[in-house]
């Protein structure tokens, strides 16, 4: 029989209510007697449940031993068995209430940890337009074979990895590689599954089966990471062995000193680890509540433990350290041109008004409306550029090979558009991914909060990554990475630099979020796949919430540790008093309740705002 923990708690409460009615309302008599022990209905009922709970706990203890963990549950078993043997069912019931209640609180704190990646799976390509005898046939992606011909319509996902054989278009690969700008593809170029086609249909040939393609590999990587979660010992277990040994020594000494096993049972009732089982879960729930108030959703209590001691912080670039929104970096008129920067921008933006390309949209968005002129005779060549007439001038904007094919000009090493006026090269405009205003301050604060190693893991080009990383203050910049390489980078972090916290926002970040000890998703813009894979989700578009998450975690764990140590100290003092035999088992259970209340009250302090500069990373909390 395998009852869920919350049902154990409900069962114990129901048994207690029935027992109270039987003893104090119906005043039922003993059904039978063994020696001096009486067995009325309430005793039999509570003893049966006590034996069941003891068996469940023993199974958990055996499993813990097999995995190298040593918990305080052995004391709970001894306490339950002791009260059964001395015939004190109400002391036994009190122990069961606090034991199962502590488990239920712990479940509440960790019950959100195993969500399925519904969003990632639902977005996985499922249908492909296969070309058969010059006709389109919709088939399941898994049925595609190598060398099949597939049509990718505008706005559709690439179903499997392949190679363009006909047509040109731009493809949004940001969810896979982190590149903020769509990539132009023409015959001979490789396509990755999951990338999204732009405005023109292309024909491709299948080069990889669905199971081996990029997007599907991401899904399998996430599943694999979830199946092998990082091992992490629960905080209360660190105190388990010394507390258990001390309690058993006091209990056995009481038995030997008095010669009465009842004294051993009385010490064991007092030694019940309920405060230990309750202190940490309540503190963690309080910390999670504090996180929620700060727009951070934490899915499990152990996440706070790992965040509090994190030494390495890794970040994706696009959409995490940056806004994923292009801004103008430089406007450079040709030395041979008499145009000023404003006029060059005006002509280029005026023509780009009717384009749907991300660079065109970015240029138009940042251009003052007074500079936008009417443009006519617009003609756009996919993957090349756009042309039109502005103020009786023929304007071309796009690739250098499109704008000035005969000019001997070196292309700039960044995202750029080139401009010609009346077929004369006029200059270029470069763009950069806009840095979040809080990124540099966030990294600096993390270093003050104990971050010894700051990494940036991105699929973007090296020069772009280096520029962003250096501006932010990142120690370790790694560029041009695919999702599997990001995971490898995280796994290679040495043990002395762990736990590792990874923050990202895209589908391509999902595997690395699950591979890290703690994955944090920037979920404000609906990055559902990353959010599903993460241990924590920041619900507002503010990277500095990572600092808040660390500060709250450190504060929570400090409260939890102080709470546990206080509870242990009080319990040991009461054990020493129980050694003398002056505390009956029932009153020992009542004293346990008092210790529990103290533990809960102290644990609730985790909801208070952290103010220690070592926790917040601030000299003075604002």
C-alpha cells in the first residue's frame, strides 16, 4: 500500500477525531487486554496507523541508506514504536500528527518540481509538406526520409534538418542559436529544424531524420537532463546523524539509569524530530512566498538551498543580457559622399518602411518620424535588400553585394545594411543588440553576493558576444554554441565552482536550464519552453531579479539554519530533563508541540526582507 503523504496526514487526523469521539463521547471500553495494557477502539485504531507509518518510514530509511543519505526519520520510528509499547496512544498520535504534517509541508514546498515540458513538446514540428510527383502531400515529420524533398511555406517551421535546393528566404533561428537577426538562406545552405521561415517559400532536401534533427534533439536533451537531476542533500539531513546519536545516547542512558524502559520511551517522544522536519519546510515555503512577492516563481524548496550557495552564474545573451531588440550602433557615410548621417539614415529608413525584415523594422523604429519620407516604386529582393524612390533619388538598402556589387569595399564585421543613392555607394549603418540597462549592475552585484565565476553562453558570433560580455563584466565569454555545447560547458564547471545557476529565455536554453544546478527562466515575454524547464521563473522583464532571488535564498537559508539549530538545542535540553523521568510521554508530546510552534514562528522570519549587504550585494539596501 502506497499512500501519498498528504493522505497520510488526513488519515492521522481522521483517526484522532474518531479516537476522541470513542474515548470522550462514547466512552468505549477495552476490547481486550494484554498484561496491564488496555486496547479500546481508539488505541487499536491509532496503533494500526502508527505501525503502518513506521513501516513506511522504515522503507524510506532503507532507500535513503542505499542512496547515501542519512535522515532523522529513525528517531520518528523509535518514538512511534516506544509509545505503542508503553500504551500511550495520545502521545503516539501527537507524534504522528507532527510527523505527517511536516511531510505534507515539505511536499507543498517541492510539489511543483516535475512539470512536463508541454510547451516545448507542443511546439515541436509535427507535419511536413513533402513534394511527391510535383504535388504537396502532408505527412508526419517522423515519416520523412533522407533525400525527401520538402516545401517550407512562409511562416512555417522547418520540420527536420535539411539543405535549401530552391528559393531564398530569411529564417529566424533565435530560438535555437540565440542569434538576434534572421539568417538569409539560399540554395546550398543548411536549415535547422525548428527555425521559422520568413516571407518566401523554399524547397529543401532532407539531410537528417526527425530523431536526429536540431529541435528534436533539444527535446531529448531536456528529457535526459530531467531524468538525471543533480544530487542535493536536504538541509535538515546535515544535522541528522549528530542529533540522532545524541538523542539515542540520552534515551539509553535514561533506561540504564532508571532500569525502566518507559524512561527511554519518554526521552524518545521528546526527541521526535518534528521540529527538524518542520523548521526547514516552513522556512523554505516562507522564502518561496517572499520570492513570489518579488515576481519570482520558485518551483521547489531545494532550489533556494542551491541558490544560496551558488558560485557560478551563467547567462544566455540574446533576450537575457540583452533586450533582443536591435538599435543603431553607427552611421558611416562614404568618404566620397557629401551626405550627413541624418540624411543617410532618413533615405535608408524611408525605403525600409515597407519591409517586414527585423533590421528594417529596427531601423524604422529608432528613426525620428520627421525623417521618414514617402517612398515609391518599392521592390524587395528576398535575402538581398530593397530599393525605391525617395525625393526623386533611387535608393538601395541591403547587402553590399546588392547595393554596390562593383565597389571594392570591405564588409564590416557586424550586423549592417549598406546604402546606395542613384547607384553610387553612400555608406552603411550598423546595428547592435541593445544591452539591458540593468545587466552590468546585475553581474557586479552577483560578484558581491558570492558569484566567483560569471559565464556567458551564446550561439551568436564571437565579435558580437565579446562586445556584450565585456560591457557587462562577464569573466568567461563563450560564443557560437549550439544547445548541446551549452550543456557541455555547464557540465564541465569544476565541483569547487558549483552550484551553477543558468539564466536564459529561449527554447535553445531549455536543455542548459535543466542541466544546471539551478535554471532561471526570463518568462516575462512568454518563453514557455524555458519556463517549463527552469527551477525558477522571473515573471517581469528585469534581470536584476536574479540578484533578488539570490538575496532571498541566502536570507531564507540563514533563517532555516538558525531555526533548526535553535530547535535542536531546545529539544536536547528537554531530553535531558526527560532523562530524570519527570516528563510523562503525553506531556513530552505537548512540549514537542511547543517546540514546533517556536520552530514555525522562527521559520516565518524568512518572509522578512533581506538587509544584510552580503545577501543583497548592496552596500545599503534601497
